[in-house]
C-alpha cells in the first residue's frame, strides 16, 4: 500500500510542429464573380503575421496595398481591398511564409487565396529559373513578372507601369512558378528592385527574355539578372585640398576629358580614381582665385561647373608599399603614391638578392590608380632589397621621393599550389579565365585567344571558384547588358564545385564549359 513517489520533470507535452489550418473563408477560396472589397480568413488556432510586407505577393499587383488586420495574434485575418479591381481577372494573394502559428511560429507555407472577378479562374502557369549574369550567388527577393503584349506595351512600359502577373523568389527560391495566368502572349521580366515593381536602372538589377512567350507553355525559361552601366554623368566637384578637387560620377569614367580653367586660362591638370569610391580626383596647380571652372566631357555628356575655391592645406607626396615582409611569387612589387607620378628614373632604382647580385627589372605605372610597379623574376626562398634613391620618383608638382628602402622575401615553391585548367568544348575565343575567393574577389586571371589549357602557378592554398567569361567585344573585361538595346550580358560559366588548391599540390582540372 505504501511506496515512494517518483521524481520527474513536467514537459508540457509534445512540441507543436503543425502549421495552422484554414477552417473557413468569406468568400470561399477560388470563388468567381467576386465584386466585394473585403475577405475574411478563419484559422484553427491563433496566428500571427511575420514580414508580411516582404512575403505577400499580390498578382496582378494592386495600385494601393491591401489592409490586413489584425497585426496581433488572432484566429482570423481580414483583407480590406483599397483598389478598383479589373474585370474578368484572376487575383492571387500568396502569403509566402508570413502566416505562422502564435506559439511555435510554424508557417502556413505558400498559402494562396485566389478569386476571380470573372466567370472562371485562370489556371495556366509558367516556370522560370533565376540566375545572376556575373555572380554565382543569386539575389533573394527577385520579382518575376509578365507584361501582356498589346498595343499599349512599348520598351518604356517597364519603367512606368506594373506588370500583369507577378511572383517573387522570396528568400530561398531559385526557380519560381507564375500561376493563374490566362492564355496569351507576354514579355518576361525579372527585377531585383525596391518593391515598386518598376525598373529603375540606377538601383535595380534586371533580367529579360528577348522574345515574347506564348502561354500555355511547358518550358522552363531562364532569366539572368544584371545591373546596367548607366550613361556617364558627372556630379558637381568639391574642393578636397588646395591642389585637388573631388568629382562624383555615374557610369564609367574611362576616357573622360576634364579641363580646369581660371577665367580663360587653362590650368595643367590630371585625373585619377578615388580609391573605393565612385569619384574622380582632379589635380591642378594651386592658384589665387575665388572660383574655378571645370569642364567635363565624355560621350554625350558635356557640362561646365563653377567651383568655389579657397586656400586649404595642400597634399604632400608619400609613397607606401603594398607588400612588406613577404612578396607572393605571383605578385609584382607595388608602390602607392599619394600624388600622381609623372616621371621616374630607373637609374636611381636598384634591386639586389641576398647574394648582393643585381636583379634586372621593368617598371609599369598605372596612372588612374597611382600605382608604380616593379616587375622582376622572383625565385623561391629568396630575399630582395629594393632601393629608390632621391629623385627616382617625381610627382605632378615636381616633388621627389626621399630615399626609400624595402626588404621582401619569398616563400618556398612547396608552400604554393599549382592548377592546370583544361577547358573542353569552348564555343569561341577570346575568353577570360578567373579564380575568385569566397567573397567573389578575383585572385588570379588569365586571358586566352586560342589556348584551351590554362596554367595558374604559385597559388596561395585556398578554396577557389573557377569561371570563364566569353569576352565577345575583346576588351578583356566582363560587360553587362542593356534592356533598351535588348543586349544580354557577356556569358559567364561557373565550374560547379569549389577547387581545393593545397600547398605542394599540382592539380589538373577538366572543365566542360559546354555542359549545362
């Protein structure tokens, strides 16, 4: 009759893993001849809304967003429509992952409420795969849209009007399906935009199919997103120092012509890039004046700016080495100059190895980046002493360097890995072959006019992403597309896996660039 009580822990029962269930709705889901302005949804448990503004997709888009209440936990949701609905049109409300149960946050995944203002529900669909034209990773929350081909549609429509049908990749999908479409002919557009479903080239990425698409269609169509290069436009310069202006810009500045004037007198000037900014540095000789005129010309852009000028501190020459201590075998010794260089005297530059033997070298100067490079053959496990005597480097203002001395060393060849890429089924030349790191930064590249075997020696051990670019315009860089010109980006093909390059390894990697 007597026994000891057993100790235990109250668990609260099995964890709820079930999504909410729609018990009823007014009107019913998939109703026809709808002419109201309110919809009520009733669930089997308390639900809450999460990230509704990101997750909810209404197709066709409404001019005014519907009002959905309550925002607190409740067993019902009310959708109030604040728009005049189009006649004979099927509307779809896809809530994505936004409806969740209140306790555990289990989502009612991809819940759709569909109704028609006409006599039937449109039931056709279209599959679309989303890619990025240049990067391996695809953006989240990409809108995929169909514009109806009719007498109202022209090339400027996507800048001004919302589409006929729309869906969104949300935060995980790379392939989407547009549902509840009626038969017809459409233009397919994809946008990574700010949510207004209109194309703004300044901020948005776009992808498009050049040819129209006829529905019904069982094919899965592909769109590649790219950011257009804007036409060049200069912004009003500002004074940064006594001898330098900063000028912001849009587009690409290569080839821009800048003229600095004091009244009618043209001042000698140079233009260089401002590091990590969409700005140019305009260098000129200091003067006594209240203002300067800056004339900027490139392509179809031509404008004159007036810049207020006052005496400020002047930039001084400083030289900094990009490498200290260790010099990678693949790299050139590089000096960054705070002021553009205009002359250099190689007789005042010397390189000696650890045995005090002079090492021959060549020089190269990147004017736009203000980089002075020394190219010489580097041997493994070697030390190099690099000396620049006074007057070796002369800047735009005739300033000279003081004595500069650097000591750098190289590692053993066994500390690096070698990679041979054997390209198969190359469709055309020339091509760019690039290795990028986990952040997408290019770590090594080779350009080929005809060779299908590409060798990368002395790579730092790491995981690399391999890609090729078909350089169709032969400018040795990837070029983006343009919607108005109906021009797609230059084709990029990625090797499907990361390449593990290890120290003291020689890797030969076949790459079938014709495979999909």
